[in-house]
């Protein structure tokens, strides 16, 4: 069974029922609780990392103002202007994120063209890098929060890593219960976090208002003038201030663009700026406290409550990333880039609340491994950033394509802005690339491994379809011959899952060969995934009668939907004139045993890798929500 993508259909209009609902204020509060967790915990480690020995900066007056100015203008240009103001205009039927942006960009290009292929490669690689970012975020956020214990009581240093691991194990172990109940407290806790860091920042700014000069971009320019060309490497730390910017766009489908924009413009951005400036004010007065300016800026009486609040904020930031990994994983499954995995729905009301055990436990192992290897947020910060900056660069390239083809009114000024965006992103990539040997290799290697797996799976499926098609029999020639001497027909409906609606399903041929019977009604069913988040109602299902109680049915889902084949058939087939009793229906699927061949196609090692992935993919009964007691799988060996 295949979930093949159909050729570039127009964007559908069936998303309305899935879109964000509720009052605007409620959506803003929800967005604050979920969307801004990653970028909201960046103050824990950004300024501390900028003045770490790795960069060799001294915490003198001009350098502090220069670094703060760079952080402020990065927030304004990269997050506020690029993502929140411009890229959020590129909604794919209400959905955002690099996979949605890739699908939108591909629809602007000729299907099968080299340009469409390159855009697909960029999108897959960007999604792989996003996953690498998702591995580092929980580790660096929770470690950064726990390191406040060292400020409060230096003797607790040896407990930081064990406590971090305990928090992470509890976090990942709790994913199977869903986020609905915990999510209700996300908004208030995150709002309290932002109010607290803003108040602490303002309290420190009052003591040293000189720090407000950082609003002047001249200080950022002066920093580069003083430090020469190698001053660009400080962007490897400054990028930490904008990590999570892509997540604002990725979560747009949950809350809508306006609530996220308003939450950012009027609440989150001012709170972050106040805290960064407050940390800078502290360092201007006490340069020696640059070792951990976030916690050193907190009044002594509030230190332990702040550690607890920071840990909760870090857990929320991690939760948002984990949930995002589940969503990206489902999209990748639907678009045919990774094998099917078991998906568990944790809410009977919200279809988007899912739990993917395979992704969850793989994430947990890698995150805890990172904590054990790097052991501090400063060490992890060296590895952090390369995947974020590369993803931002890919987003800029895809944005230029979308703006050129789909936005005639704003095309000129948006394309003009893409030029400085491009050079800023390249500067961030170069600065983070310089840390490759110090730890930045990890997300790069992880991204390359994931990219290889996704490309191998996609290419392997294409080769598998070609082999099946090569040995296949056309329906229009097979059925007339079969009906000349029809086999015994038994009561009920047989549904044969097939990737190519023009070919006779292998499962039907095996059923005739071994059981020598034919059902009263026979359906050749193909499931397609459209490059839109939600399939429009009018395109959900197509039923064609092909004679002698044989029907060809195509069911389509969007890449954000969970494919429920029995439900889709029950809802639509009666309307299309095909009556089926669910209790008298049997599904037949062919389960191919893939064998690596020594000829064309992929290199042998990739053929073998695909065979292993195919063998371990979740069965169709689970992924397409087909009842196991109604499914018959028949094996076939295919050499690719």
C-alpha cells in the first residue's frame, strides 16, 4: 500500500474545520504557553555563552553594548521582520513550518522539474536539521535551568546533571498520557515566566540605564569595527537569541498568524528585550558576574523560586519541541519520506494531539546522551546554532520562490528584503560552522544521517513501485478475461489496497491463486496524500465503477491528517453509490519482502538499508486505522 503524492493540486478549502477556534485573547494566551517556550528560555544561556572563553571577549563597556545591540537587532530583523511579519504570510492552507513551505514552493514550479526536485531536497534537509535542533533544545534548556543551583549553592554542582536526567526522563515518560491536561497550565506558567524575567530586567536597567544605548545599531557596527573580520564569529552565540523563531512559523496552524503576531509584538518581545538589557546592565556594573548573568541578576530572595520557574519554563519549551517532532514526523510519513510508525491519539477532541512512541524514545535516548557527553549548557551551546541557522537560510530561499510566484503585490519589496536576509543567514551559518570541531558536528551529522534515511526511503519506495508496476497486469485487460470464466463468488466486499489504481493488486492475484474465490463486490483502493494540510471535502474520495461489481476508489488525505480509511469510506461511499457493510468487509493488502539487488537503482548499501526500514515499518492496519481482524496480508518478494 502506498500513500503516493498526487500532482500539484490547487490548495484546498477544507481546512476551516481544522483551524484554530476560540476567542482571539484565548488564542494569544495559548500561543504564549506553547509557541514561545523555546525562544523564551534563550536568556538562560545566550549572554553567558557570548562571554564564554570560547570567543575570547572581555566584558568591557563597548563590547557588552555591542553584543547586546547584535542580539536586539537579530530579534528585530530575523524574528520580528522575517518570520513574524513576512514568512507567516506564506501559509499553506493555514499551516506553517518548513515542510508546509516546501510544499507551497513546489506548487509554484513545474511538476517533475529540476527546480521542484531541488526544492524538495532543501525541504527534506531543513526538516532533518529541525529534528537536530529538537534534540538539543530539551538538553540545553533543562541544563541551563538547573545550573541556577550552582549559583545558589556551589556545592550542588555535582547534582546538576543527575537532576537534569531525572527531569528529562519524567518529561519523555509522560508523553504517552498526552498534553491536554498539562497544556492547561502552560499559558499561565509561561506568562509568569515572561513577566518575571521582564521585571528582573527592568530592576537591573534602573541601576544602569546606560545599557539602553544598545538600541542604537551603531554599537553593533562598532563591535565589528573593533574586532575585525573574526568578530563575525560572535554570531555563533548571538544566534541563540533567535533559536525558536522558526517554531513560531511551524506552530501557526495551531493558533493562527494574528494571535502569534500579537503575542510576540506586544508581550514576548518586550519581555525578552528587557531581560537581555537587564543582564547587560548587571555586567556593565559588575563585569565579573558575566559567568552566569541570568541568575546573577536575580535578587537573592527570589533565586530558588526562579530556578523552579526556569525549570518549568524549560520543560514547556522542551514539550513544544517534542510535540513539534511528533507533528513533523506525521507529516513526513504522510508525504512518504519516513516509514510508517505507530501513532497514538491522546485526545478524543483534538486530532493534532498525537504520540509517536518510536520518535519519543529515540529522542529521549539522544537527549540524555547529549547531557551525559556535554554536561553543561555552555558546552551544548557550542553545538547549538548550526542547524537553526541552516534552517533559517533554507526558509529564506523558499520564501523568495513563494514571494516571486504567489505574491504579485508584495513581490518587489519582499524579494528586496530577501537579499539582506540571505546574507545575515549566511553569516550565522559561517559563524556556527566555525564551531564544527568543537561540537557543532553533532547536529550536522545527525541531519545528514536523517536526510540519508529520508532520501533512501523516498527513493526506495519509488523503485519498489516501479518493480511492482513492471510485473503488473492492467485492470482493463485482466477483468474481461477473468469474467469469461469467473471463479466462485462469495458474499461480502473485498477491498484490495494498491498503489497503482491502473494495475491489478497483487493481493487479488494471490487470493485467486490460493483461495480460488471472488467476492460479490471488489474495490481497488488507493490512498493518496495531497501537498496541502487538509484534503478538501470535494476531493476526499473518487469512486469509479469498472463493471461486474468492481470499483476503483481513490481516497485522499492532507499531510496534516491521520488517514482513517474505514471512516472515510463509510462517510463517502454511500454518497457515491457504493454501499458497504463494515461488518461484511475484508481488506486485502500485499506485504512485500524487499531484497537488495546488484543492479540499477540505489547503491547496494542503500538497497539493504531500505529493505531493513521497509521490514520494520508499521503495518498498514495500524497506520490506515484498518481493524486488524478485518485485514488479510499476503506476502510477495520484490527485488530492487
